[in-house]
């Protein structure tokens, strides 16, 4: 079959079957190799790359000699910090308007820089100085990732894509842990990347409790980190599952929720259980009573099924809380408190130096709050608290004043991760684990991005749940002034104006007294 060519006049005639489509024609004429062609790296693309490196590469695979700062994802964080600074110094490159996340990150970075300078003023050892330099690299990456999400995400669609990819990777990490737990395969043992090496021995599967119940870490650096990271991802995963479209999308999103929830107890960690209780307990506050009841029933059924399939795991987890007085990990933490306070009293305001409190020269701290208290003093603890408090308030503001049900629910889902992460940081040295830090950076930045994109403002009225809102209830303080004003004007709502006031028991007693006083 032949015909006229789609080319312009003057070109040689060619059969239609031999005529290349326009994209293929351009590809044939362009002799430049694909890797050398110009392209545009978007903020979302770099954030997706950061998350992939963070979750898919085992946490102990690093650039040699750099510890946690040598993870490939940290390099992406440094790049994002550089790009944000370039955008900040150029006019009209950052979104207009207020962005509280910039200020809270600025305060956090400033407290760490002050601690770094003060630490060098006391002439630290070479090991402490090297540790402090590596910590500053991590701080720069923290700032870069958080600000990239808060200021670099341009639309709600992009924000949803970043958070959905976070949920997807959390489900994959949980799947790796599930395969480890059941002894199918330990994929971490087979990951080898040129230029990277394990800074510690591969973690593998360990056992805990008298029954020898296995505990797993997936691609995380520790079993505690594995469980806590999944616990922080669960509220976000629940949000996208509840607001998914019917069909395949909804099915896959609930699969992610199940995988994440399944992986949390496999860490056999107190910190993970406390984190998920705090996060999901606060998450239920936003739901109507019907939704809370459904969630409670599903949780009970899931726990029963898990107990039948994995006998011994729940008993071991129960013993972690009922047998704490005989648990060395708990007693050691309590015994270290006196030593921590002794060191803190020596340098209470600025601490011993940011990143300089190492286990080798000070003591092992299984508490991040203690870590900041010693390394940066009260100043660092305040900056650390603000890092979680401000995003929580922004998320709560979005939950109360969001334009629609889905926005309010997402704001609440992001907000509840902040107190959960704060509580978890009181149970282990959380900022020593890069996967936890990366998760927190994305969640903090996403809270600021949602607040900015929804244009949430304290001047906007608190929103009331609409007739079709199934997953968000009306806040207790919504329209409270209007309700109080109505009660003040009419203490008996529903009474027809001009009708007699309904009698009360006091009125009837007064009538009886008056009748007794009447003279016959």
C-alpha cells in the first residue's frame, strides 16, 4: 500500500509504510548520545532519587570512611541544599509569602553551628573534630531535603506524588523485612554497589526474648529504625488508601498499608510500638465515630490473625513492656541518666560541641534528646523541639482550615507524625540513623508545602464537616463563637418566640410554697 508522504512539498516521494513517525525521525537525525543530551532536573525528580537511594540501598552501604554521612542519599541532600541557596539569592525563585519551615530549619541549623563553634573552642580531640565535621554534612543535607520539599514542590499533584512514592518505598522496605522474617531470602546480603562498602557488618536477622523470636531490619540500619520508620509512614499510607479511587488503585494502596503494618511488629521493638500507638491514636481523633469503630475492629482482627500466623511474636512484644525491670536495655538507659546530667551541668547552655559527643569518648546515648542536651546544651534542645513543634502546628492548622476534606485529612496525617517522631527520639538516638532522618525531613517539608499550597491562614474560619465527609469530623472549636453567641442570646433553643418558658422543678417548688402560704 502506497500513498502520498506526509512530508512537505519538495521532499522525495516515499511509501507510507516506510515513512518514520516524527519522534523517530527526530531521534534518527539527532546523533547526540542520550546521556549527553540536555535535560531538566526537577525538584520532584531529585526528591524521588533521594528517596530511592534512602530506602532501596542498605543503610550500611556508604562511601568509605564517612559513616552515616557517606550514604549516597546524603549527597543528594547536599545538592538540594546548594540549589535552594542559589534559588534564595536570585530574585523571584522561591515561592512568595510566608513559609515557617524556613525559619525553623534556620533556627535548627544555627543552633548546630553555634554548638560546632563552641565545641572547637574547647580544643576537642581529632576523633571528635572529625565526627563534628561529618555531622555538619548531615545537617546540611537535612536542611536541603526539608526546604526542597517545603519550597520546591509546586503543585498539590507533585506533593501527592512524593508522598505516595514514600509510601511505596516504605512498603518495599517492609516486604524485604517480611522475607527476612520468614526465612525466604535476605536481599540485603546480595546488594553490592561499586564505590560503596559496608561500614559495619551486615545486620542480618537477630533473635529477641527467651523464645528466640526473630527480628528484622529490612534495608534500615537497625531493627528499631526499621519499626519506627514504618510506624511514621503508616498514617500517610492510611490517608492515601482512604482517599483512593475504586479499583486497582485502591487495592494496591491497601496492600501497602497491610505491608507497612505487618512489618512494624517484626522489628520486635518497644520504640516502634510506642510510635505507632502515638501516631495512630492521634490519627483517630480526626475520624468520625463510625470510622474509629471500623478501625478498632480491623485492628483487633488483624492482631488476632497475626497472632495465629506468628505465635510467640506478640508474647515477646508484651514481655518488652511487662518485664522492663529485668531488661538490660532499659536499666542501662536509666543508669546513664545520672552521668548525662553530670556532664550537662558542666556545659548547660551550649554543650560540648555539635556532633562531638561520641560513644568512644563520652558514653553511648540511646536517647536523642540527651544527645542534643550534651552536644548543644539547652539551645540545641530548643531547636530540636521547634523542629517538630512548628510542623505539628502547621499540620493542625491545615486540618482545621483546609479547603476540602482530603486536604484536612492529609494535614492531620502529617501532623500526627511529629509527636510520634518526637516520642520515638526519646527512646533511641534517632538522628544517628539516616533513614529515620530522611523520613522526618520529607514529612516536615511536606507539612510546610501543604500549608503553602492550600494557602492556610489563621484568618480563615475553622471548617465544618460537610454532609458527604466520611473521614473528617468537625473540630471541637469550629464556629465555637457562633454557638456560644446563640446560647447567650437564646438559652432555650428550639422554643417558639413569645411562648411561655418551660417550667422547671424549681418553679414547681416555688408554686407549692406559695400555695401553702395562701390564707383560706
